[in-house]
């Protein structure tokens, strides 16, 4: 009969008490926050806000440039063409 390679080796087996003791002094970390500190979370929030703001500015500049190329016209979303205003 073949040796089952999926068995847990003896040196890795620990009792439930030892497992609980190992986790006893560890602080709880929220799985959704990923253990981020408040300072790091604030930095991440500002970084994401800056990216969103930059994207809005870029889109606004592009839209202004397109509207300059079509003076006196408006975009018809249904037919996807520029029509006189």
C-alpha cells in the first residue's frame, strides 16, 4: 500500500490548547480592512480621492476640447451625432 502524502506530519500537529494560546495575545484584525493602521487607512483614502479627482479633471478637459471643436452644436445621445443647437 502507498504512503499517503497528504497526512499531516507529527511535528506539525499541536493540541487545541497550544493553538488557542498562540492566538491569545494577537489583536483582532478586521478581514475587510486588512490590518491597516488608522494613519495608513487615511493615506489610502486620500490617494483614492486624488485619483478620482484627477480622472474627473481629465474627463472635463477632454469634454471641453470636444465641445470647442463643435461650436453651436449639441451631442444627440440617441443618434450619436452632433446636431445644431
